[in-house]
C-alpha cells in the first residue's frame, strides 16, 4: 500500500512506472546484498535447481507490479486496494486448476458471496468517486 501511495505522488511529477520499478528494484538489491553476504547465501548455487522457476516468477511479478502501478494512476487508490484484496479468490481458483485441489460446495458458496461483496464495494466506491468528480 505504501508503495502505491508513493508512486501515486511521484507520478504527478512525471515519474513513469518503469522508472519507479527500476529504482525500487535497485534499492531492494542494494539492501539485500549485505544480508545475503552476511548469511552466506549464493542465489546461483542455493536454488536447488529451481533457478528457471525463480526467474519466471520474477518476470511475472514485475509484469504484475507494472500493471498494478499503472492502474493506480488511473483508478482511485481506495478502489485499487479493494480490487487487490480479491487475491484469495483468484488463488482458490488457481488451486482448483493447477493443483487439482478439492473444494466443498460450502467453499464455492463462500467464494461467490465474497466476490459479490467485493464487486458491490468496488462499484459503490467508483460511483462515489464519479459523483464527487
């Protein structure tokens, strides 16, 4: 949330999403190198042969970050954070598809009610913003 607030403020002064992502990642790298050195972690050797998956996750994560921060510029932050909170719903659907997790009927009902509630909140927030603007 703090990242989104900072970006929304910086975007007003002309900072692009790519620039923000670059400096955010550079700061993370600078802060994490001493920690990895202290604990003796070598990311190229200590990945248990999963380096390709880590790189793929990093690329997908960066694309998600770009999309999310770009939408922060267009949407109100309150609406954006409500939409972000739908991640448990999407995680449940991905678990059904990828892991073939079994889901009880009551869980489907709960997921549906929660999703309807989120849609209701998002639409009411959007209407409030449009009527105020």
